């Protein structure tokens, strides 16, 4: 009986630990900025547990589903691309269960 209770405790503890390790979600913060030549959209990818998200797949699409930009976040979890004309959306793919899509309406544009 003691062996069964110990096994049950270990199993439940393992399950709760594994659930806690996956209990975060992707966050994508994007702003319009500019360099000397043009306007840029500058994004920072992270997770709700405050971890940065380097080497994450990033894709930018037009409303007509044309790929406008694609690549990965850098070692600082940053990704930038030229500001598209018209509406667009940004897809952050950090792996299964960690995909996020935002529209241009969610990009902070203070210019």
C-alpha cells in the first residue's frame, strides 16, 4: 500500500511539473520605427514566462497571402522588416502549441 501511494505521488508530481513547464504562451510586440532610408516594423518575440524567443520562425503575409518577409528572430529575439503598404499580418512560429498571429492593427505605429 505504501509503495502504491509513493508511486501515485511521484506520478502526480511529474504530471504537474510537466504541465507547469508548458504553461507559457508566445508574445509578439511590434512597433513601427525607421532608419535613414525607410520605415521598418521591429518585433520582439518572447514568452509569458519572460523568456526571450531567439531563432523563432517569423513570416509576414499580405491580405492576399503573399509572403512579404520571412526569417528567424536574432539572438536578442528581434525581427525586423520593411513596413508593407496596406494590410498585413505577422506569424510567429515557436513550435507546436506556440504559434501566434497578429495583424497590422496590433502593431504600435507612433510615426
